[in-house]
C-alpha cells in the first residue's frame, strides 16, 4: 500500500522549477505525469475525501490545484476536465471567507484564486478580478479581466463549446474565428 499524498507534496510538485514553465502551456509529458501520479488523488478529491485539506491555507491551495489545475492537464480537451471546477470554486471561496488566502505567499496566491477565473459565473468572475487586483497580482488580474469580459459578453467561454458539446452561437463562432479568440 502506498502512503497517501499530502498537500505539501502537491505544492512541492506544482511549484517546482520543473513544472512552473508549463503552468499555462500545453505539455503532453507533464499532462501524462500528472495523470499517472495524481489521477487517483483527483478522484478522491472529486468524491470529497480530501475536503479536510481545505481547513488550512496550504491544504486549500493544494486542493484547488488538484480540483482545478490537474484535470485541465490530465484530461485536456475532454469534458471531464471541467468536472471538479465548481468544487474548486467552493474551496477558493471558503478559503477567502476564512482569511486563509492572507496566510499564503503572494507567489502562490494566484492558484487559490484561479478557480474563480475559470468559472462561467459572472459573480465568480467579479470576485476573481477583485481578489487578483487587491493582491497586486496585476499579470493575473489582466487575464482575470479578460476572462470576465468573455463571460459578460457570451455568458460562457466559447472555446469550451466544442469540448462540452454545446452549440455555438453565430456571435461565438465569429469570435472563435477571429484573431482575438481565447482558446484556453
């Protein structure tokens, strides 16, 4: 029997110099590595078995990474990649409400707030922008504002339509065919 993976191990992996360059870039070897080493952990988190992690700042951050970032890598381009997104949003909101975000180093804070940026809820988008701006994370705030603009304009992320089997509106199709299109 293998020892359970701890939140600190998730953070050590995710914030390692080896992984950091690929946070926002597709990399098939990293996707496969996450799937091999963390798929079972993600499944546990999806079932609520890791909810106790959210009681501590580092645990909440690790849980957000497991529920929000790992599936986007492991299941890239598949509908399941969004399956635990709202669980991650709930963890992020609870952590903020409890002030756990104030216990995290600024260099890691973005990944606690990131589930809010990934949400298709305008209220979550507004909170995302507010949190990134208040934390002085301007680079992330720029992307948060862009994500919010998409939700304001379309009510959803058009680049997810094909993955989720949603029919795109003519306006979304024009946007997706344009040079300004965000493709995830």
